[in-house]
DNA sequence: CATAGTCATTGGTTAGACCATTAATATGAT
DNA sequence: ATCATATTAATGGTCTAACCAATGACTATG
C-alpha cells in the first residue's frame, strides 16, 4: 500500500548555487545556530566562506531578505542581521493574493464569519477584568461617535476596528489574532471605502457591539459567538448586495 | 480627527534600484499588463529596458521568483515566465513559522478545532449526491483499514486525512480549503509521527467519521460541526497530554 | 566642549567575460 | 526515408574586479 504515499517533494531546482547558500543560512537559523540579532559577516567575507562570487552571494541575501529572515543595513556596522521571525512576509503575500483575486473576497468574508464567532467565544472564556475594562472603554467611545451621526462615522469605523482587534487579543490565540488583523486590514478596510453613511447603520452596529461585550463580560461564550457571527453575516450580505448592484451598473454601462 | 488615522506605511527602503524593478514588474502583473504564461524578455534585453546592470536585474528577478510571481527556466526559450498566482509561497512561509515556533502549535490546534467544525457545517449545507458518494467510499475504505487493527493503522491515517480534505473541498470555500490543507500537512502529519497504535483508538475515530458523514448526508449542519469540533478537541487534548509527558521525561533526563 | 570634517567599513551598482543548459537544426548512418 | 547523433544558437548562471554611496566613528578645529 506504500504506493499511496504522497511524496510532495519540491522540484530539485537546478544546481543553483545561491539556493544552496540560502538553504545553509536558513537551516542555521532554524537550528538556532543563528538567532535574531546576530549579524552575518560582511559580504566580502561571506563570499570567501561559501566560496562563491559576491553576485551569487547577494542573490542569496536577496532571497533571505524577501523571506523575512534577515534585514540588511547599509554603512559601517551594517550587514545582514537575523530578524525576529515575524508575520510581515505572510501578510504581504496574503495581501497580494487578495488584491489579485486568488482568494475570492466572498470566501474570505465567509471565513471571517466563522472566525469572528469563534474569537468572541474564546474571548468570553478568557477575558479578565482588565480586558473587560479596556473593551468597555473602547465601546463607550465607539457608541459616542455613533450618536454623533454622520460626522462621527469615520471615527466609529475606526473604533469598531479597535474593538474587533481587541477581542481577538483577549481570545489569546496568536493564530486567530493574526488572521483577524490581516483580514481586517485587507478586507474590512477595503470594504469601508465603498460604504456610505446609510450603509453603516450606526445604531444597529453599536447595539451589536454592546450585546457582544455584555456576553463576553458575563462569560456567555455561545451567545458572544452567535452575536459576532450574525453581525459579520449581516455585513457580508449587505456588501454582496452592493457588489451585485455595482456589477449590474457596470454591465449596463458597457452595453 | 484625522490625526487618528493609522498610516501603516512601509519603511521607504533606500534607493535600492532592484526594488524599483521589482515594483514595476509586480505592478504590471497586478494591473494585468502581464498575465500568467507571459514570458519576460531575456535578461540582457531587460537590462537595457530598465537601464540597470545585469546583476541588479537578477537580484530583482530573485525577489520576484521568491515572491512566487515568476518562474525562471534555463536554456533556449527559457527566461522568466509570469506564474499563475498560487499558494506555494504562503505555504512555505507558514511552514517556516510553524517549524520555528512563531505560531505555537497549541494555538494552531485550537484554531483547527473551530475551523474543522465550520468546514463540516458548510459541507453539510453544500454537499451534493456525488460528494456524498465519494465521501462514503473513502469512509468505507478507512473503516476497513481500522478493522484490520494495527496492520491497517498507517492506511487509516491516510484515509482519515483524505476524508478531512474531501470535506474541506465540499465546503466550497477556497480559504478554508487552503488552510485545512496547510494545517494538516504541517501539524497533523507532524503529530502522527508521535502517535502509536494505542493512541489512535481506531474504532472511536472511525465512529466519529461515520457520525460526521451521516450528519453531512442528512444536512444536519449543526451536528456535523459539533461532531467535527469535538473530534479535533479530543485529539488535541490527547496530544497535549502526550506532550506534557514528553517534556516531563526530558526535564527528568536532563537533571 | 561642540561642531564640522575626514576616513574606514560595508552594502549597492556596474561592466564584461565565460560556463552550463536547453531546444532547434543540421548531419550522417542505416 | 528514418532515426540517432552532433552542431549551434539562445539564455540563464557564475565569476572577477572595479567603483559609488551611505553610515558611523574618529579627529581636528573653533
């Protein structure tokens, strides 16, 4: 039955020397032989170590830099520093996939429904008093903005974003927190451009937020999750409707 | 209130020429001026177009290649081809973050609980007859393997993976489907190494799968989601327990 | 003591050459 | 005529050697 095993190997990309250099340095980082903050020797020295030309070495450094593994500084005391593993790289790639349509926005929206629900549930289970206080403070601010009507609209959107991200933080799961941020920055913020005051239904949204925070405060995890999910679901439905209208208008114009 | 706006600009990375070349080509791809399959002119020609040295141009190409935007072939008729936007890049980055511990495995496990639940629910809503048939076929195979006891264990694991991925496909959401694959390949497969026959509780797992498929078939979305979530939750709990034991044993050894 | 200038270090860029791989084409044996 | 083999042109991969540009430390000068 071993013929069922899926190899999933990577194509052994030619004998490219710079790739070998990349692999060696990357491996050193993964094995902890190089840790964040470490500075690699100057290019002219590394060139000798690896016994490659400077050009080849630099191609390797470009790849490592693009992978987010090292950061390169200019001038005296400059050079390639091993970076703290971060999420910028992932974020950039995701952003590109969204912009280019590789990930359909409807799918992302739907994904967000489930994610926000789960996050709210977890937050309800894990919030401490300090968390609740911060949350209520932001909420108060948001609703004040909402009450100002159209003039407070932009600020409400900003406060709304803060609340969602704060809840993600309270859920204390780095994966959810990261995805939440990236989705918000690439989808919600994009959608908000097309929103106008009437779309936003400030009072309704504000009430949703209030209910959600209450549920979290009172540790009603299921409720919190359900409210959050419904909240996002309604938003998505409204955006889809708007999108359909836009598409319709465009196809009408192009006739 | 415009002082509240979060800029989130990127550091204007110095006057690096190759970066400018990267930006221009990337922009051309995003704008559709370059579409997948297009072949860029040879390096020696591009060098003149951008008025840079070949070395600089090649550094730009390395970055574009690393970003997954182009693929470079050798020999006559070779060159840089614009690639179909894919997920390999994202996958590689994620795999690195998991391997390096940037994303804690417990967080990923917890994330998976929610995700698998949601996927099962969606699958229940969207499965057609063909989907169900495929699913039942894989299920039957999996359970036969399970009944063989220890000898069928490895095959059961493989069939189990197939079922989960098939359900993700049925859910018809590219984001969930992608995340499911990446998590499975990087976490589940990793965990499986440490599993032994007794851990796997073949009969219990098989029953879970049966219940899940039934729920999907009968469009009981809530049930399907709950069963899937519980299934993963139990698995995670078992792995955490095992991990704690291992850690304990290690610290005992190192004393 | 402070300010401005000098200089060594290190990444960024250029130029030109040659090597290695690939696919098309020409050549030759059967 | 057909198929195998050798040639060749196109193109990426690598090397060498030089010079430019930014940076920070050191030094001289007021």
